[in-house]
C-alpha cells in the first residue's frame, strides 16, 4: 500500500512541477514584453503631452464617480485631491451608498452643500436615489445619498447622474496624481475614441506622506503585511497588465481607477450587482460586446498614470479582500464560460480567457495541492527526497522570481522609491514570500472559490485608517 501511495504522490509531484514550469515560462514571456514596453517609454518626457491635452478643444470632459460606504475618515481628503488634479473640465460625484457613519455629513459641512435640482436619467437600474446635493464653494462637486446596494449599484447610480460622455470610477480611499487623468485620457484622444476604457497603475499609499489630498513623499511602510502588498501590486501591474494590454487581451481594469466611455457601459447594461468582482466582470462583458459587434475598439492599460490607495494592514481584512477578489474571478469565469477557446472572441477567447482560467484561477488550487503533497510526502516518506527538493525549489522560484523582477522593473523604469534601502527591503521581503505570505494568499483564494460555489456574497468592507496625514 505504501508503494502505491508513493507512486501516486510522485506522479502528482511531477505534474505540479511541470505545471509550475509552464507558468514560469508564461510569466517570463510577460516579463520580456513588459521590459520592451518600459524601455520604449522610460526616456519619454512625462510632461510633454500634458500641455497639448489641456489646451485641446477635443479633450473630453468627464465625470469622476466615487462610491462611498462608511468613508467619513478619508472622503474629504479624497475629494480635495480630486479638486487639485490637472484636467480641463470635470465633475466629482460622491455616491453615499447608505453609509451608517458621517460620510454625507462630512461632505455637506466641508463643501457647504445644498440640494441640487439636476435631472437624473435612468440609464441603468439602481437603488433609490434619496437626495442629491451640490457644493456652493465648488460647484463641480456633487453628493448623492442613496439606498444601500453595494459598490456596483453605486457606480450605476453615478452613471445615471453624470452629465459627461466619459466617467472615471474611483475608490473613496484613493488619491490620483495631478496629471494622472490627462495621461489616462490621452490614448482615448489619440485613437479618436477607439479606446473605450483605460486604466492606470495602483500603488500603495500606506506609509507615504500625504497632505491636503496630495502625495508629498513616497515611503515604504513598516508593516510586513503591507510591504508584501507593495510587491504584489508591482508584480500585477508592471508584469501582467503591461504585456496583456499590448495585444488587447486585458480582462481587468482596477476598480480603484479606470476611465470608461459611458455609452459603451450603458450599452453593456452597467455594472453587474450580483457579483463581488464587478470591475473584472464589466471588462469581460465589454470585450464580449465588442467582439460580438465586430468592433475594433480597444481596452488599454497605461503604466504611468498612478493612483495611490490604502491597502489592508490587518490580516483579517486582507483575508476578506483576497477571498473576495478570487470569488469575483470565479464568478466572472463562470458567467462568461462560453468565451473559453471560442475563436469568435479572437485573442480574448483563445489566449487571454484560458490564461485567466488555467493560471490565475487554477493556480492557487495547484499550489495548495503542492503544499499538501510536499508536507504529507515528507512526513510519511511518500515522495523521494530529490522530487521533494525539486518541488520546493520550483515553488520558491515561482513565488519569488517574478516578485524580484517586478521590483527591478520598478527601479529601472519608474523609481518611485528613491531610497536605496527601501529597494533592499523590498528584495529581502520578496525572498521570504514563499515561506509565509504566498501560502496565506493561496488559502484565502481557495476560500474565495468555496464562497463562489456557495454563492455567498461577503463584500469584505475594509476599516479605513485614512490615507491623509
């Protein structure tokens, strides 16, 4: 019996090793594509396009929609940061989704708001709008109070209220750099509207010096959990999204910062309220609509526009967030499963969608099995020592190599962390990822799959400490 189990464990170990090698090959290809993209852009003057866009009569005005639920700590600094951005014409719509704290009171008091008589169109169904206010000191700032319906429902409400042809979806705990919107809109303008969605890079605001809603000094946080999330974000944006965007294969624009053509979103039916991954699900649905309409319009990611956001510093909140993210991925994959290997959807159906299924979704399942096989195999001598060492080495390489590569790309291309010791710190933490952080995220992502199977919608609200000092 021992020999049978030993054979099963050895075969399973080899299968997992081969799977991880394939993933390493795929990520290596992404890394090379990212290097090429950053190489072409790293010497460009980041301020060159700004003046042209600011002065052009073709620059579209846009609505910035900020869903807010119990955001009394950070909502005023967030709006302050938005009022200081460099963009010709825009409005700010804060959507209070039935908050139980003083989110609305803070907004009304600080911006001296009064009831607004603006007409609201019912493009997309959403929960009842209770009150609409407009600032008397900054007339471009609006506050909508509505019945609680979740983030997706708040965004749909914001779309109904908005008056401009493009909208920017933002999280209430986020701060965008002054020129981020101009850089995000430039591909839309350059393409004569053929780019219908753009998104920028999300970076971690924890630890940074922030004053009046603006980043004054970028600093690495001290919390190990937050530092690992810094590395997480670098890897996701600087390797994955740059390369996927090049071929119009990107299936996600971060819900924390993205610009959308309003009519395309309305045509798609708005944000789906029945999934916790509303940001990814909308992008997949838009891709699907574009291909079914034989449209050549595109969805792009631009690395340089940066949005800074507060990330969880508490392990229980981080667990809920990662579980929710993977639940959203699971739900989206199931909802649009007809796209899988379907040539009708071109590269999305034949390459991008299978990648998200077999790498992003299945990855934690395979890793989890790998941990179990490694531990049980060692304890009960069910796998040969050589196979166990190889399995550990490949898992370490898989979990660490691309985190280190992302830190290198950050230093080479963007240099947001100016202190050498901060880069050293990122490198050292990247080496520890396999031993503690990655196993935790694997377990949490497995919980996300289980939550999706149970159809349990835990939105995992995050307790904000505030990103302003």
